C-alpha cells in the first residue's frame, strides 16, 4: 500500500499568528490558501462609509468567500497547503 503525504502549511507561517484562508468546514483535507482581502461597503442603514473585509483564496479571488484562521490552527486541524503559484507553490510534506 502506498501512503501519500500531502503538502502542509509552511512551518514558518505557523508561528507568529500568520493567517490563511480556508473554505469551511475546517477539517482534515481542507485546503489552506494565502488570503486576499477586499474592502466592501457595509449595508448598514444610517452608517455611510462603513466597510467590511471579505476574505478570498488568493488563487481564486472570484470564488466563494473563505474564513480567515491562523495558519497554526489550520495546520493542527489537518489542512493541506494550496500549491497554486499565488498561494504556497513551495509547500512540502512534513
């Protein structure tokens, strides 16, 4: 039987509170992406100029929003690193 080891979030990102973008649910096999943030107007009546931050996967900015969690938390839950050039192309199994 062959065992496949998936790429993990780079170790240097798991210290210091760096963030990753993950589509929920955050569980083993979820994919951790480099986050991209867009500032959008918040539809709050009576508060013009309010904004909200929307988080997307850096490699797929036109897809669904993601949750932003720390890289350490995503790694501890078994998330694998996205290996697209815009995210973590040098991610290695560990």
